[in-house]
C-alpha cells in the first residue's frame, strides 16, 4: 500500500512538472510568434498609419512634384515654453524633409 502511494505521488509529480514545462514551452512559442508578427514590416506600416480618432489622408498631389508623398502623424506643439505631458497629433504629408498640409 505504501509503495503504491509513493508510486502514485511520483507519477503525479512527474505529470505536474511535465505539464508545467510543456505550458512554458507553448507560452514561449506564442510570445515568439507574437513578437515576429509585431515586428513585421506590415505591422509597423499599419501602426505608423493608424492613429486614434482619424485615418490617414490621401497625399495625392499635395507635395507638388516631390515624390514619394506619404502620410505621417506629427506632434503639434503649442507655442508655450512650459513642457506639457500631452501634445495633439495631426496628419501631414511628408516628402523628403518637407511637411505639407493635406
């Protein structure tokens, strides 16, 4: 009876640790897949363009003859000398180092 109890305890402990190790492996794999997805060029492009409360403008014919003209979010800093915690963002069209109002 005592041998059976020890055998069951050992089997349960082995099963518990195996399940814990397997769960850790699955979590690590899931995190790696998520990091790859978040680091992908498609996600970076999407994150750069999607902002709270608005969608990117069409920058077609907004930059004159400059090419490529792409939408970007820029921080609008008010003309105050005191730094603030929040600055509103706005969409602009960028070509090279120049910004154009869409």
